[in-house]
C-alpha cells in the first residue's frame, strides 16, 4: 500500500512539473508574439505596437523573465521597447534586472542600467556602482546616468570620481548625474568641470550647477571675474537659469565687460531672469553697443519679452 502511495505521489509531482513547464512555454510564446508586434517598425503592425506594449505591461511579473532575456539585443527599436515596457512594470523587474547586471555583454548592461535608472529603486545602487569600474566606457557612462536618476546621494563621491574618466562621454554622464543628485558635495567638482577640455562636459556642468539653485549663487558670482572666457560665460549662463534676483546686479556689471561674448551671455541671462532692473540695463546697453552679435541678442531678448 505504501509503495502504491509513493508511486502515486511521484507521478503527481511529475504531472505537476509537466503542467508548469507547459504553462511556462505558453507564457513565453505569448510574450514572444506580443514583443514582435510591440517592437515592430513595419507599417503592417503600426496599429498593433501600443496595444501589444500595453498587454505586456499588464502581464506584469509573469512576462519579466522572458523580456529580461531579450536585453542582449543590439536592435535600437527592440532596446527602446524593452526599456518602455520593463520600466512600466517597475518593481517586479528589479531583482531580475540586478541579476542581469552580472552579464559580460555590454549591450545587456547598458539596456539594463537604463531601465533601472527609470525604475529608481535603491536596491540597484550597489550593483550599478560596481559597473563604474567596467572596461567599456559606454557601460560606465550608462551606470553614471542610472545612478543619477535613482537619486541616492550615498553614491555622490563615486560619481565625482568619474569626472576624471579618460573618456569625455563618461565625464559628461557624471556631470549630468551630479545635477540629478543635487548634492552640494558636487559643487566644487562641477566648477572644476567648467574647465574640461570637452565642451559637452563644460555645458552639462553649467546646467548641473544651475540645478543646485540658490546655494551655488555666491560661488558662481565669484567666478564672474574668472580670466577664462568660457568659464566666466558658463557661470553667467548658470546664474540666468537659476533666475534669482540676487543674480541681477552682478550680471548687469558684466554688460560693460570688454569681451563681447561675455556681454552677450549677460544679456541672455538677464532676459531669462526677467527682472525690470536688468531689462532697463539691457535697453541702455543697446544705445551704445556696437558688436552685431550682442545687438542681435538684445533684439531677440526684447522681442521675446514683448510677445509675453
């Protein structure tokens, strides 16, 4: 009797396993069919793209393993589709995606980092930080971007270190990430990045400093006397983006600067702030300015304000 019972139990377990495998195969087949439609660029599937994405998102956790396994694709449309779907599914994806970061495939690592950055779950911080030492620059840059979007300031110092990377795209990603983190420890490194050899790093450092808002105003005002033209001008631009009244008088002073590019930057910054005192100063400048580019910026700024 016991032998019969044991045999029946083994058969039952075996039958259950077969059912599970059949169910898994069914889900995989459905995910594959929907994904072909969701990532299709063909005209015949145009009206099926969004509904297919929606169906995959609604499948939720069941679809995750079969979508994650596709992350090594090199097809841009498929990558974009996977980012859209998995980031919408959200939290159920985090642990499978973290596991995916152990891959050696750079395409999988970059796509996975993008998705984790959009989901913004702090469980991904340490695994992403590990990728900051990866030998591929696009993976390092992708990890920087994702960490900035997650917004966990425990990683600030590691992101600051990436401003010294040998590849400018990684330094740019680190600069952007510091603006996302808004950690004041990043102010001094971002100021140093205003002197970076590559313009994209300098521009993103300027934008990131402006995101720090009022706490960086005094630092930027001190830099308005910097002898390096592009450092001085980027600080002017950042002050214009901050749009604080405290910036107005220091910017008005730059309207008399001997360098025409600095005068042009000051005009645009005062136009961004839209303080009446600054506008009056720009109008007065127009009466004596001789450089055509500065005059063009004055005209553009005044026309824009008049249309409001």
